[in-house]
């Protein structure tokens, strides 16, 4: 591979924040562009050609999204993104259950301490409305204990929400086992798959997933679009979050943004076609980065388990070196201290705290996300830049001396 | 040869303005989450805040008052569900996203021209002291009738109520000043004014605690969570700026629309222009061809390459009488035979002529059919 010209000094930074958002794939852009311009019809205008062309494009996209998770196209509801999908799944299921009480009511929701803010905030809102919410801890590797989960699910539990692959630490939860547990107990299983969809195999049937949140801009698709998978058999019923024209079978009103739907569909199709090969490539780059850094940075530590992990994701603690300082020392790298939504916040990541990290260690951690457009040269450049910054830092020097003294 | 196509369904969705296309194209090339603190994120943040200022300028607001949403429907839902008012009063001709978001709301009637009944509003407000929100649209999507929103606001405020105004159809077609209107909350949609679909805004023109409906990462100052749809927002802003700058183009649109209506009246004395006596948007004509179901008209026009609708796009697939026309007192005969013809800034004389030719041909066929049946 030819060296990337951007690797010289004083140019655009190397983008290693692919959990936050991803660059739009040119092939996705190409698919979308006609629907921004000449094919601008409202897909709900069934009475004329522009509307029907738009509607047909939306339905093709729906099929592509469904296919990637083994769903029926009718089980895919387009939303404005994963945040809305998560809100719809949790509040929709809870509000429907409250409005249609069974003889044995279910008013209990279980989730994990490491879930995305939009799941935790939706749960907090539901708790304010009188639902009971249990927030389970995770182990040091970021995974939930199946025993603890089994104990937490009671006959009153309506829904369990567990992120498929984690946005900060990249760990992949045992979805099939969790799904089987939920199915056995009659609990709805929702998974926030914003980071997992298109990157690891997901099968709603094999994993007994009832609700799945999907994002476009995490898989080289457009921003402003996502989807919620809603199981039809057995039927999962939700109260809508947005009411209006009754689009999306009444579950989500609002004119569908055709170019964005088309973009999500194309992005899903590409991710599906290239998943196996791309996972191997990213895993190799990720391991190369990890080994290159671990060799040179004393005390470097991987946050979250190493085995069950997204191919392109690393969360690293540089003991004694505050992440902000490290990031400032590497202006040529775009990396983050955690979730973009909270990355401007100064307090340590609640996710890393939930893994048992001290405030100091959590504050010394950065998130690295390799993606489709990341090259080996970029990974090597990043490793050099991070290792050099760590070596320059006094705290690291002290550590390094201690390390030498010990060996 | 490709058959000529005449698009006269602008109220369903407008074609993308070139300025918006360029802004979207540029933003699509930019990869960065505006919440990220690194350089790519900060560049995204700049695009976001410049766009917020442009959208604010369209309605005479300040940038901090603009909350980006996924569209008009979400903005309407956020206004009604998030305002925290126990009592909701909505006009009977509101868009489905207002009526369905507040199914228990009290309905304010309209008169035969489609104008909201101010005296009825006053009586309703006086009858119940609970803090209320009144929701009245600026211009109706089916008839184009413009509501006396400033007068509604004056009455609402006098009684301690808030006013929400769905300005989705009016924005970009008539000059718009949120403060002059007296609206406390204003809904906008990008794709109705030449921006992309999938983006809109709720403009909050007064200090009030809005309860978020989509919760999460704290974007939009905690009022609407979710990673920002940056290309959509950039396209919205470019379209808003172009719409504000090009508002004079609607003088020509009005002239075309008026010509179209005059031609219809000359052709078919029995035809009715719904709401003609009221102030209306310059681009909208709701035309009844009595005796011919709207669906029949829409299909026949479509076969001739002319695209119009039988009502709001979101419900145009359903065979159901328009709640707007019903509220105006139209009987099932009139309501069932009314189509919506909506023009836009690039509509030409030729478009109007094609529509008139197709409409006249259908009208004659239907008249001959009716005469034939009478003769037999």
C-alpha cells in the first residue's frame, strides 16, 4: 500500500473515532444523490409517479436492512436515528403495556449500567412515570453475568435492554444466551445495535431479539436515519413516540426522508457483503496497533475484555497520563475520550467507572475506532504518535523507570 | 421520448434548491460528530451553529431558539407533548401530526372559508382557567388558507395561554416573522421549502421549559437528543436562506395560480375553488370538480403526466374524506371531489397549460358521460 499523503505533518488529522461517526462511503453517496435531486417525490404520495418511485426506493432499502439481520421487511421501522429508535423501543413498549394491562402486569425494566445515555435516560424517564427499573452492573471485562441477569428477570419484567456491542469499550454481549433467557421468561429483549449492526453477524431469529436499534451513520451511511426492528411473530406491540400521518404502519409518523432511507439500505447491503473480509482486516490492524503500543508504553492497559470485541475498537488506559493531555499531544489524531455525546464533559466515563476503573485510570483512557477507510500506514503513524507522546510525559517517564527497575 | 412531467404537488414535497444541494454535498463530505471535541468534531459544530443562525433568520428568531428535529411531525409532537400545559386547544384543520399528537385536545372550529373562529376560541379559553396551549397553523396544507395567527396569539396570551404555530407550509412562501406573529413555538420543515427531507425545527420564541421527547446524549441543549443530521441541517439552512432571499418569486407563482383558477372557472362554471374568499398562500389551489371523485381525477391527471394530490400526502393513500374540508362545512360531495394543486418557484406557464389541458379533457369526458347517462 502506498503511504498515505495525509501522514505528513500539519495536514488533516487521521480519523480514528469511527464509533462516534463514520465517513460516508462514496458508493452510498452515489446511491443517495438522485433521491436528493431529481427523484424528490414524497413517498406517501401514492397517486403519482414521483411518489411511487420514492416509495419503491424506500421499500428496497427496507429489504436491505431487514436482510442483514434475518428479519422481514415489515419488521423494519425507519426512525431519525438510533437515539429515537432506543427511545421508541423502551417508552413504546412500556407505554403500550401500561395502556393494555394484562392479568399479570409487567412494569419492570432491566438494563445495564454501561448502556448508552439514550437508553439510561429513557429508563430514568420511565422510572419517573412509575415503572420499576433495575440497572445491573457488569464485570470488569464489561460483560453482563448471565446468572445475575437470570435473577433480575422476574414475572413482572417487561423488557430487558442490553447493548449488542459497546460504543466505548467495544465488548460484545452474549446476545444469543441473553435472548434465550428472555424468551424463556416472556421478557422482551431489546438490543441497541448501533455499533454492532453491519459489523458483526446479527440474527434476530437465532438470538431471539424482539427489538433492535440501528443507526445509519455508524456504518458509513448518512446521519439522520436509523431503524427499529420490531418483531411480528410473536407480535411486539409499541405505542408510537411520534403521532401524525400514520406512516410506518402507524408506529412512526412523519414524511420518510427517501435519500436517507436509500443511504441506510445501501450502507447495510455493503456492510453485509463485506463484513467477513472487513472484520479480518480490522482485527489485524487493531491487534497491530495494540501490540505496537503495548510493546512501547509501560503499563498500557486494555479496557474491556479482549476476546468478545468489535474488530475495530480499542479503549486504552495510559496510566498516569491524563487523556486530555495525550490527545493534545497528538493533534494529528482524531481520537476521543469516550462517547461523543459526553466527550465535552470533564467527568470520567461512567462506563469505565462501571468496569471498576478508578477515576484516575478512567481519566487516562482514550477510545480508538478503526474503520473502513483506516490504512495500515495510519495505524502505524498513530501508534508512533501515541507512544512518543506517552514517552514525553513525565508521569510516563517515572512509570517507565519503575518498569525498568522491576525488570 | 420521455413523456413530459408536470409536478404540481409542491405542498407534499418541494424539489431540492440548488443551494441546498450544494450545502448537503459539502456536508456529506465532512465526517465528524459535532459533539466530538477533536478537530473534525469542531468543524461539524461550526456547520451546525452557522446553520442554526440561518434557520433562525428565516423566522426572525435568535439561533439559541432553534431546536433541530427530524421534521415537522416531530417538531409538532415536541411542542404539544413537551410544553407541559394540561389543556390543549387545536384548530379543527390542523395537520395530522398536531391532531394525532393531541387526540384529547379541544377543537377550535373554522368558518366556511377555513378561518379559525376567534370568538369560539375566546369562549373556550374563558371557560376553563387551567394553563393552556393553543395550536393554530399559519397556512393550511390542503387549501392554503392563511390563519389570523397574530389575532389568535393576542387572545391566547391575554388568557395566559401559549401559542404554537405550525408554519410548515407557510415558511418560504410568505414572509414570516415569528415575533410579529406572537407565536411562542413555531414548527418548520425543510423539505417543504426546498431543503432535504428528514429535517425540521421547533423554534422556541419565549423562555419555557420544554420537556424532551427523545432523550439521550443531551444534544440541542438537552431538548432533543441524537447525533445531529449535519448534511440535513446544512441543507435546511441553505434552503431557508435561499427561500428568504427568493420570496419575491412567489409573486409570479401567485399570478400563475390565479390564472389557473380563472381558467378553471371559465371552463367549468360548476367547479369550486375552496377557500377562495380567504387570504391564501400564493401557490395553493384546492379545486372541486363536482361529480368526479378526487381519486379519479388524480389518476386521470397522472396518466397525462400531471402530478397533483387528493389531499395531504401522508393520508393520500387512504380513501377518506378530508377533515379540513369537513371542518369548513363542505358536504361529502364537495369534499370527495376536491384535489390539491400546488405550485412552486420553478413552475412555468407550460406546467399550468398542461394541467389545464388534462383537467379540461377529463372534465369534458365526465360531462359527456353524465349527459350520456341522462339520455339513456
